[in-house]
């Protein structure tokens, strides 16, 4: 290369290095604001007394016994729903108990009536049986008496002796007197005779059962 060329090259401005712009990134951070923690809900937490009321924010809570039997805070709507369910269940149970009681009382009354009817029927049957037995005995006694009377009458008719007397034959007549007495007959008996029926001829004057002694 010639000297002139070198001189020209030396006189030319040096290539300037690219300007590096270092921009420091300024990170602008907002001061940290710690959020205030929201108040914990009291829902389903224990409460002191049934039907007690508490308001938290815009929500109303009622102290209610849950299905496990524990007192907890419930939203008013949930409390009412559960309370209504319990009321309906209690009414249904009461109705069922009343129906069962009425049915039991009706059954007991029917049983008592049946027992009373059975007792009355048994008493009536017993009375009827006793009456029938008494009537049968009376009929048998009447039949026996009638048979005895018929037999006596038959015997008397055959023997012509009055069946009211035993021993010496007392004839059947309009009147009979002792032969040893003062009677005027028309029939007489020697005697003695035993009165076994009615002393229709009054032969037993001293009423010792023996006549015409």
C-alpha cells in the first residue's frame, strides 16, 4: 500500500463502537398491602342456647339443634327448614301414635265385648241346662207319682181297699168308721190300720199314724 493511502486511512475517523445504552430497569413495586383477613363464618359452629339469634355481616343465624342433636349456628333459612321438618315429623308421629292408640282401644273394646257376650251366652246356656234338668226331674217325679197313683188306684180297684191305708183292708165307701167306735158307717173296718196317705175317713183320731187301735 502506498504511503498516501495509509495517510488517508489514518485520517479517517475511527469507527465508533456502537453506543450501548444500558437502561436500568427500574422496577417500581407498590408497597405491599396486607389484606385484612375476613371474619370466619360462625355457620355450623357450636352455640349456647337453642333459638338464640346472631347476625354476621348480612347473614342471620339461629342456634339450632342439628340432625346429630348438637346445638350449632345455622342460617335462618336452613334453621327454619330443619325446624319445619322436625315439626312435621313430630305431628306425623303424634298422629300415628293416636291412630295406634285408637286402634288398640277399639281392639280392646271388641275383645271385652266378645268376652262379655261369651260369658252371657255361657250363663244363659247354663241356666237353660239347669232349667231343662229341673223340668226333666219334675216331669219324672210327676210321671212316677202318676204311675204310683195309677198303680194304687188299680190295686184298690182290684182289691176294693182304700190305698191311703195299710194293714186291715179299709173298704172304699162314702164313709168308713172303726167297727169298735161309735161311727155310723155305712162301712166299717176292724183295724188297726196304718195311715200311708191321707186319712180321708179320719180313722186316726190321736194322729199317731195308726187308726182303729
